[in-house]
């Protein structure tokens, strides 16, 4: 019944918006396929960018067009667009996100970066997605690498890297107001103002408030997990002929209703409070067109009051330098140094004596150096990349993460690539220092999890209207962590799969994008079942961007996920439908229906179910 009401509301809004539709007459496509394949990416080179068509890795770029035309209002939801990436919503504020298997709430094997700042936490090994946010209109792109990225990005980039980049301040000038109201995403309001300091310097400031409704359980009762968050921040960019200085910072506050908090008198409802902030400065100096050096510093503060567990406060400092240059014709060399310091303090609540960390306060230091050479073997045809990172951490000592990559431009519009690489994941505080009921369960002697990955891919533009991107891989893992803490991490596994995506410019005003993923994990060891069946073997999505005329857009997407046996989650479809009306250049009105295939369904696990939702949105710029 609820789904029927939401569908009726959506249809009535769509009908109201479409009363003045006319047939398409002009070219409204934001980007043709040639431009798409020539998008410059940097996540696989970390220095001088290269064309997406030549990138020697499985990489997907979520563009500004994708962000605007898919109706997703958070970064985790946007990641549904990426082949090879499994996104499962666990409750109103938590997602399980993983590439190529091994999905959990805090995925251990993917590194996530935002404007050069790591948001991966070594406490649980993963990302607190509930506090990762920004103004969606200010995101420039999200580059997602499936496969190891340890050579450039360091430990914990085992199965992939998510690299979120926001726009330069000069590209966000003027006033932006964006606000939505809905049945599930209750409200999402952003205000951003950008201005000019002088001819070389620009700034922006922003504020954002978001509120998510409770999800429901299988019986239809509220899950008591309503979630509210506020974030504010700034960015200043100063650009001269040879220098680019960026200074930016963010502060966030969130509170979340919880189903249960465990005390000496039993379970009861409560509220978790999260807050934090960061400050980053980055200076890039261009020596020439072929040489530059970059210095970056950031400070990050996180405080999480989890009423079911503890208070957790963490502070991090990071210093990074990298230098890119051309030592001789046909070579592009990049090398760098990094030092990362982190101290966290974990204090359990007095009534929660079952969950503790030893020691409660701990300081970790990580020092690393990397070098990578991208070589042109045959001009305009064959490119070879080799590099390694050497890193020392306080858990497992020295770790080496090498890689080799080959890119062969068979002919214009066709590229074959292959890669062999090694990456590691360092143990977390949870795995090494967990204590329960006064007994230490963590094992401080754990070794680093490591993977040897073998990858190959092929990109082809069949014509100016249709392109395909395919990748396959075989990963061999050693020293996987068991579920029972305190055991040696002596489990092994193999993972293999295939990923494909296609972009079809059907007409000037119609673009269809689809992708398909197959993946499987076979584990060996006493608790191998804990490593298998945590992601669907098959999933796909198809989305369409259709311009009715220069004012009206219809955007739609269909997602299908196979069952997840390790979580007892059944297969399901998700269908989204939205319409956007732009009566003026500076005014945009849209209405979206999401999860329209059924009233509610679980996405990861069986305790919480995602419901059908409808929202309307207005965006104005001045």
C-alpha cells in the first residue's frame, strides 16, 4: 500500500511536469563518446594524468553528469553505478561497499580518498560512511579503481581505491541553493557561496543538512535508526603561472538513533553522536610542462560516541611529497615520501564492560616511499609501467607492494591492458587489541593480509556511438583474518571474476549505460565460509538519460543483485525513475521515485529493509 501511494504521488508530479513537453530538436547530450574516452584520470598514475582509454587498470569515472542524472543523494549510493562494486545498505546510515568480494560493514580491502585525504580508519579497517559527505554539486568526479593500488596509495588498497575529487573554488562561483523533501530521504539542503579574493584566488564556503527516515524491519516496524547530519566547510584556491595552493577544511556533526544499547540493566534505545573535522593544505609547483612537485599536509579529528560500545577519539597527521618529471625521452617518473601519524583513545562506557581495547590509547606511525616509471615502449602504441612502494608500519614492519602494468593501443579506439601487482592490508586495532569480559581476544602477532593480483582488460569504441570496457581478474590472497579474534590469520582464498560496461549514444538526446559483474571467492581454512558468499555472484544495472527537449529530462535506472548467501539476502531488483525540468538556466526542479519494484526489501542481511521512496528537489544558482 505504501508503494502504491508513493507511485501515485510520483506519477502525479511527473504528469504535472510534462504537460508542456515537445519533441527533442537539438543536441542535448552532455558528452560524446570520444570526449568520454579522453577523460583524464590520475588514480592509476598519481602524477600526470592519462586518457581513460589508455589507463592500464579497471577504472570507472563517475562524472558530474552521472551525479546529476541518477538521483542519488549520497556518496555511497552513487557507487552503485560502478561495475564490480557491490553496495548494500544495512540501515539508515550504514552501507557495506566492496569491490571483488569480501564485503562487510567496514570493508577491510578498499582505500577511500577524498581530495587527497584518506578516510579509511585503521580502528576497524574500513570507512565510516555515515559521516562522509559534501555538496553533491561540488563533486568533480569519483574515480574507482577495481584491483590493487598499493604501489601508489599504500596499504589497505587491496581490492580497490575510491578517489573522490571536488571542484576547484574558481569553478564554484556564486550562490547555490539546493533542497529536497521526500518520504525516506526526509530532507537534504545545501547552501554554497563562492567568491573571488583577487585575480588569482577564489574561495567557497558551504553548509549542508541531511536527514534520513527510519528504515523498517521485515515485519514493517520502524527500525529506530533515524539519522541527522550537518556539515560545513570551505576551500580556497590560489593559482599563479607555476604554483597552485589549495587550503580546505570541513566540520561535521551527526546523531543517529540506535535500536539497542547494552547496559548492565539490559538493552534500551539510545542516540549515537559523531563529530569531526579536517584541515588540508596542498601546494603544487610546476617546473615545466613535464615536471612538478607537490607537498600536502592534513589534520583529521574524529570523535564517535557509540552508546552500545564506547567513546572513540582519533587524531591524524599526514605529510606527503611527490615529484613527477621526465628523466629522459619516453619515461615519466614519479616518486614520493609519506609520513602518517595517528593516535586514538577508546573508552568503554561504565555499563558496557564486555567490550574493551588493550591498550585503550595507542599511537601508530607509518612511513613510506614509492617510485613508478611509466615508459613509452612504442610511440603511440605500447606503454609499460613498473613501480613499488616500501612501507613500514607498527603492526607488521616493512611491507613491499610492487606492480607492473602494460597498455597496448591496438589501434585507434582499441586498447588492451594487463597488470600484475601485490598489495597488503595491515591488521586493525580491533583485530590486535580487542578484549571482552576482561579477556584479550585480539592477536598482536597477526601478519599482513596480502594479495597477488593478475588482471587484464580490453576497451573498444566500436563506432562513435558505442563503446565497451571489459576486465577480468584472478586474485590470490594469503593471511586472511578469521572471524574469531585471537586466531592466527592463516586462511587463504582465490577470487576471480569478469566486469563489463557499455555506453551507447542511441541518439543525440538519448544515452544508455549498462554494466554487468560476475565474481566468486573460494576460501580455504578453518572458517572459510566467513570469506565466501559475502557478495552477489552476479549483478547488473542499466540506466538511460533522455532529453525530451531543452527543458525536460527523463532519467531512469534498473539494478539487479543476485542473492548474498553469507548474509541470507535474497536477490532483488531496484528501479529508479526521475524527471528534471529546467525552466531557466539557473533553476532546476526534479522529482524522483526510488526502489519502485516493491514496498521494501533487504539489501545486506535480513534485519533491515529498504523502502520505496519519493522526493522532490529544487536547485537554484545565482
